[in-house]
């Protein structure tokens, strides 16, 4: 026959063992989950359309990290070539956790400019960057000398051009670039 004191001790030990086991199970699962991502990278590869602005290809080679979403501040129809366009790239990881934030040296950005990187939760990170759209320029439909003033160069505007370089020739030789 088991004495009452032994029975109570047995129940206390059993309860303690139960508490220890239930505490260890979540810790063991969390231990695999607690590998912190120390650095990451994003690449913006510009796409060149014929006289139109295209979205860049965005990728990451950081192991265990994937791109969940890309949120542009402005619609692409309002973009201008050579002007910053703000974008938030939402990254996720199922197997590792993100640090609270990352600085420029921990978050390497290629093809855009780093702005900030802050975690939304342990498995989600928002990286903000400024991307500069590019475009393959067309040709002007007219270039030459003004009809009214023969020393004045004139040309038709080229869409998306932010500036022009004029080359002056005489006798098939380059005289000056402006």
C-alpha cells in the first residue's frame, strides 16, 4: 500500500514533470525558429522598353527569404524617367526571424537606393527603397537650324529626355558639343 505522503510526492513530481515537458516543447520549436537573419540583399534589374517605362525585376538571393509583395507609392503610369520612385518590398521567412531593423550595410541593395528596413513581425520585413526608372529614348523627329535664325539649333522634344546634347558639325567635322 502506498502511503499518503508518498502518493502526494508522486503527484507533485508528476505535475512538475508535466510542466517541464510542456515548457520544453515550445522552446524546442522556437529554438529552430530563432535563427536571426543578420544581412540580406535585394536586386532591382531595370527592364528597357522601347520609349516606355517598365517595372524592374526584383529578386533576393538571401537564403530562406522570399518576396511576398511589392508596393509602389505611385502608379507606373505616373513615373518619370530619372526620378526616384519609392517602393516597399515585403519579405518573409518561414524558417528564420528578422532583426527589428537593418541599416545600409546589413541590407545590400543593387539597382536602387536603400531608405529603411524594419520588421513588421518576426517573419515579415518591410524594405523601403528609391528606384530610378530608366527608358530607351526614341529619336527626335526633327533636328536642324531654325528657319528664322540660321545660327539657332532646333529639334523636336524626345519623350522622357531630361536633357540634350547638341553636336555641331562643319564640313563633316565635329566643331563643338553643347
